[in-house]
């Protein structure tokens, strides 16, 4: 029978554990670094909160707190930040969002000029942004004929087709 014994230091702590406890600051730095790298990739503030919790554990270690207190401080700090600071950060970032319409939404209400006479309710228009679109007359027009040069307004986009209505004429 082989008896394996662990080498203990003067306080009765196994040598391997004593080495780990001596260098817990390295563990905290590694945890913080890994969490920051993941946060940069995800941009969700979750791992940032865990990294800040790790900073709390590191500070506790630097003040000489036992390892279980370090973990407790890091965990509590990370949870508090996850439940209180993270939602506030998300709200603050969404508040300043740009409300300018883009893509298809930016075309609604845009004026244009008919480039080819509409046949069977379809034709082509050059919009005021310079783009040429296939266009259909909206059902709101009532069958009014549209000829080249008429002004129209985009009311909707259906796939790659602009739904248009004749623009109101303000001059005789």
C-alpha cells in the first residue's frame, strides 16, 4: 500500500493551495482580462460587469482579505452591477438613438417625376434622391392617368416597387 501525503506549510495548508493563495491577484487579473476581451466581442455589458466584480475581488485581495471574502465581494459586486448598472446603461444608450428614417423608410413621402408613361397602372419614376424606381399607382388615385413629367409622391414600398400617388398641384 502506497500512502500519499501532501506537503503542508506551517499553518497546515497544502503547499499547492498555499501557492495559489499567494498568487490570487494573478487569477483576478486573468479573469478581468478574459471578461474584457469577451465584452469587446459581445458589447452587451454583461462581461464588463463581471470584470468590474473581478476588480472588487482584486482590491479585496490587495487588502489581504481571505480568498472566500474576495469571491464573495466579486460575486456580490458583479450581481449588483448586472441588475442595476447594466439596465441603466442600456437605457442611456438607447435614449440618444438617431430617429432619422433610413433605407426604405426614408423613401416614404419622397417626391419624384414620372419618366415613362404609366400603362396599366405601372411605370417608372425618378425620385428626388436621384434613384429610378419601378412604380405602381396606389389604389388611392382613382384611375387618374399619369404621363411622363408628372410629379408623384411615394406612399409605400412593395418589394422593389414604389407605390405612388400624383402630387397635389399648387399652381394652375
